[in-house]
C-alpha cells in the first residue's frame, strides 16, 4: 500500500476508533450470538451480521474499525471464487456487514487445514509440537520440525466446539462420537483440501501464503452439504507475505504476517488471555495496524478498493436499519 494511501487510511481508521459495530440494536433478538457474528432468522433464511469485535483465545480482545465489513465482503468474494469446488450458503449481501444465507444445520466440527507448522494458541500445531506432542488429531508428525516450516503435506486438524472452547479431535473420534458419519467426513475433508489448495494458489498469485485456515460446513434443507460461515478471511485464516518468507525463515525470523497473530502475541506477552478475568486494553496503534492489515488483504486479494461507507460515522445505526428492513 502506497505511503499516502496508507496515511489516508490510517487517519480514517483513527477517526473511527470509537465507531465500531459491537452491539446491534434491533427489535428482534438474534437466535445465536457468537464472539464475532450475530445470527437472525428470516423465515427460510438467516441474516448473519459480522461485527467489529476481534476474538482470539476464545474471547473478545478488542473492537477494530471496519473489520466486520472486511470479513463479510472478502468472504463473499471467496464464496463466489470457490463455487466451482463446493456449493455455499450465501444468497446476497444487502449491507457491507450483513450476509443473507441459506438455512443449514452445521456440523459440530471445524475443519482446520494447515500447510505450515506455526501458531501461538493452545490448539495451534506448533504449541502442541513444541510441548513434545507428536501425534495430533490422529496425525503422526516427525521429529525435527521447526516453527513456521512448510509441512510435507497439507493436513486437517479438526476441532469440535465445547463450552471451554475448541477441542482438537481425530477423524476416528468424530465418527465414533457420531458427530459425522464416515461418508460425510470423507466428503468434507476432501473438499476442505480442495478449497485450501485453491486458496493457496490464488493467494500466492496475490503475493500471500495461505498458511492455515478453518472451514465450517453444514447440511442444507435439501440434504446437500454446503460451505458456511466464512472462507479465507483474515479472521479465519493466517496469511504471510510470500516474497519475504524464505529469507526470513532461513534466518530464523518470524514471517511477515497479515492477520491477527501479532495481536495474539501482544496479549500473550502482557497477560494470560486464557485465565485472566480482565484483559488489558489493546493499544490504539495496534488496533489501527490490525484494521490496516485487514483492509490491505481485502484490496490486494480482491483487486478492489475498500469502500469506506459514507455513513461510517453511524455504523451501528446503518446496520440496524438494514437489519430491520430484512426482518420486516
């Protein structure tokens, strides 16, 4: 991003540090409220509202201007790009922060796909490997791997949802616990690899490495398995700069990341994000930087300029009004 554009965007973000979509005022209550998204029922459809809440370590860390818009719009772009691989639930995008989607029954499993060994959370592959664990999610990993190394093969390390957060699980356990049947797992895991491989190809063409990501899938009203939630967003995925990865890896340096990892690392350095009841407030400069990175991914990946909404001074009102029209 050019310096003058960077400065212009940074100024716009700073002006909106207190203008984030964190709470949605609506006459209707969501049927589901997650760390980032709110789900509203529209007869045979759902309205998914993507907020500016920033989550990691299974909790909300901060509010990031324009983040919800980036996630919603880049997922819509990827849904269109990956439609030849797998059908998805997206119907329309009536507002930058809202997607109207097909009703689906989600599998209680997240398909975490990895091309590299890295990460800092308790469920990350590197955290577990560095602790001496060589069998993870039913996969045997060899000795001698180093952080940020490319894996010999793309792997899936699934997790299942629980009250305490995401829990790693093996394919055998998924089937034995009746979370999915064998044919469903085989189909979904195959599609997850296809989606990831395609995502890596497109990302590299745009100057990025798609390091890892997570997919969610569900069953539609017609019984078809479809891709749901989000796809290849900076929230669900880890991206590194392609041009500098090899040199930095050879020097033992961290890759240039274009996602929320640096914010994760700041919280791990300044508190215990898993156990502390109160978390420190993220520095405003880190929040601005994260927003910039998300917008950068959107622009570079899609080839489109980020559309700062004209009504961005009242993002909550704009989204609430759009939601009320859908709910009428």
